[in-house]
């Protein structure tokens, strides 16, 4: 077995990630999250298949509001996947076990500060999801949609969150 690099352990709900924790399985639903019954059915199937954590898309406020009812019906940790509208993260943070956002499509740093504040209040981890197709303009202009650009964005955003006193961070980079 290959040796793992040492990392900081964080928790998504009751599931430990990183550090000496066993590798966990996360998957994502494909339903409209506001369709609570269908979303719960998918979460249950994922749980039966071995998922430890489930991520749900939150593109609209009705999806964020549905998270309360979804969390009442499952014990599995839920991650809210936020795009574009930081207000969705503020609502979702009331109910879920973690927030995922892409700094390239959230916008102004004040919006990220608001997300961090909401996550700090509930001790929720944040997953920074950097995508080559939606880098912040400063990194896209300097590096293009490249691995270097994604790493520069991730490094910048990790430091930004840490400067706000936030350290329960997961990172995802994909092209």
C-alpha cells in the first residue's frame, strides 16, 4: 500500500477526512435538490452503495431551503455545492455539514468572507473547488486555464481563508 502524505484531519458531520482517517467515499445526487423525495431516495441509494458523504447541488434558493427537510430525513453528512450566488451558501450553512464553492464564480472577496463567517458559526468545513474553466480573472490572465493557474488560485484562496482564521479546508482542482 502506498504511504499517504500527512494532512490535517477535518470532520464533515461525523466523518473524519484527512490525517489518519480512513479514506471516505463521497458521491453526488443528480436530482433537483428542492425535489426532497427524489433527493432523499438518491441519498439512500448512495448510502446503501457505500457513500459516507453526499453532495447536493444548490443552484436556487428553493434548493437551499429544502436542505432543512432533507437533513431531517438522513443521518448522512450533506455537502451543499454552491455556484455563483453566495447567499445560497448562507442559507445552506444553517442545515448542512459542509459547503463547497468555486472562488472563480462566487465573485467578490466580501462574499467569501460571509460564507466563512457562516461556516465558522456552525464549525462547517469548506471545500474550495477550483476549475480550469472558471478561474478568477487574475489567475486566468496570468496563467491561462492551466494547472499552474489552478494551483495559484488554490494557494491564494487557502491563504485568504486562513487569514480569516478559518482552517477546516478541503481542496479540489480539476480541469
